[in-house]
């Protein structure tokens, strides 16, 4: 490869790399805002609903941070553990919070 051709290719490569660093990229939701249904059990620190109807806790803060990148909105559903599992299997909820990993659940496919 000639020196001039190699220099041009190197310049294009460096320009592309710099462009990727300089230009910010944001995730966009095409087709509107997606609503994620979150099943949870009351936990004062993780997810709880205040008397004014506002959801609080570090689980809520974490999900809200994710929504800044995805544009998702969350619908919180407070229900028993058995109902959470049934609703996850049927597709009524998208996410279960406070789930514990067990050997029996590892073999279960949702």
C-alpha cells in the first residue's frame, strides 16, 4: 500500500473515531412511549407508594434513571408474590422487583 493511500485511510479512521466521541447519541423510543408494568411488594426502602400517591424508594429512582435514556414510563402494580409470578408468565407484567434467585426458578422459563 502506498504511503499516500495509507495516510488517507488513517485520516478517515481517526476522523471517524473522533466523530464518534464528539457527537452524543441518545436512545429514542420509536412508536411512542412504552409503558413498563412493574410488579412489586411494599418495601419502604425499595418501592413504596406515599399517601399522596407518589412512588418512592431507590428502586423507583433506579427505574426513573433508566427512563431518562429509554423514554419508558412505569406502571407499578402491588400484588402478592404468587400473583407476580402468574402475571409475569401471562405477560400482564414486564418486570418483578425484589425477586430472589433460587435453583427452582433457574429452571423456569418465562
